[in-house]
């Protein structure tokens, strides 16, 4: 039977992989911002899984890191969306240019 910590770790790894795929494959900046958020959620799940290493009380430090990370992720997402909007108003495009 799979434990909850292993399930969190497996789900976190899957989310990180899915976000990395989205970051590499798509040129649209909004999709890249969302992919970075999905990757961050995967890392948060991995940190929660690490908190349940031993039976009994979980370690509180990874939980505090996750809460701090959520606050930082929200502010970084707001900054990235603001920069994307500025780029869209100046260049009329929200996609990265193709490099040949």
C-alpha cells in the first residue's frame, strides 16, 4: 500500500514534469507563467512529502517553507503578469520571438 508521503512525492514529481514540459514547448508567455506556477506547486508537494519522513509528528520547517513559497509565488506571478501586459502593449504580441 502506498503511503500519503509517497503519493505526495509522486504527484509533486508529476506536476513538476508537466510544468517543465509546458515551459519548454509553448512560446506564449501566459502559458509559460502558468507552467512555472505548476512547477512550483510540484515542488511544494515534494516539500510536504519530505516533512513526513518519520512516523509521528511531521517536521514543521518544510511546511513553513511551503507557506513562504506560496506568498513569494503569488507576488512573482503578479510581477510576471504585469511585465507580460507591458510587453503586449508595446509589441502587440505575447509570444516570444522564434530564434533561427
